[in-house]
C-alpha cells in the first residue's frame, strides 16, 4: 500500500532519529577501512543487493581504494508484503562467481533469512568466499542464520527507514536512519 506524500511527510515528522547523518558517514569510513584491510590483496566481485543497498554502495564504493568488479543482484522475501516469505530471485549476478571472492553489500541485517539464502546460493554457484557487509544490523535478542563480516551500526528492534531502507516505499533517500514512532 503506497503512501501519499502527506502521509510520508507525517511519518518522518513523527519519527525518532536513530542514527544521524554524521554517524552514518563515520560508520561508512570505518567500514571502508575494515573492508580494505581484508580485501586489498584480492580482486573481489562486489554485489549490491537491490534496491535497499544502493545508497550504502554508492557511498562505500568510492572509499575502497583497490581494484574490484561491481555487479548487483535482486532477491527478496517481501515483494509488496510486510511479512517475509520464500526467497525470490528477481536478478542473479551476471558475472561468473567461480573461484571469486564475493562481497555482498546490503542495507540491513534484520532476521537474516534473505542474506543467508543469498550467501548459500552464491557459494553454490562457485564463489570461493562470500563476505557480507551491512550498513546496519537490528539487535533482535536471538541468533540469526547468518552473520555479517562487516557491520556498520546496531539498531534497536524497531521499524527503521532511511539510508536505503524504506517505509512503505518512501524515504530510502534520507542521509540518516529513523525509526517509526512507537504507537
């Protein structure tokens, strides 16, 4: 269900700021350093998960000062729904993964089912190694089926948006992370 412009603005006006833009930039700088240290001697294939990781990837990639290849993938459990279901592949990577170090960039590690499925498929397609980098991870208080190799900020278990994460289709473009007001 798409929101009107007024509904989207009201959601932002009532939201709680969780991570200011300055914190996001500092976090991306830190992640770039960690990823560079780990991958500087490799020639990784970097895969951006559409559509949420576009904002994160667009800011992170220019900070990685080593040779790499870029591609993308689109896999989702949500579609237009709010609750996840079976993993659906909309676009698979076009480049060969055989023998490659693959770095997957995503906006958030929530329950982890989608990223676990992505990692499993990429390894099955021949990737030698599959590392996961996420801008944010939700603290859910229980184990997840996958762990990120590079994690930006930790978030409370709330509905969040901004920095690539959307709220009913809106606000992926925000430079900070907000949480929908608790009701």
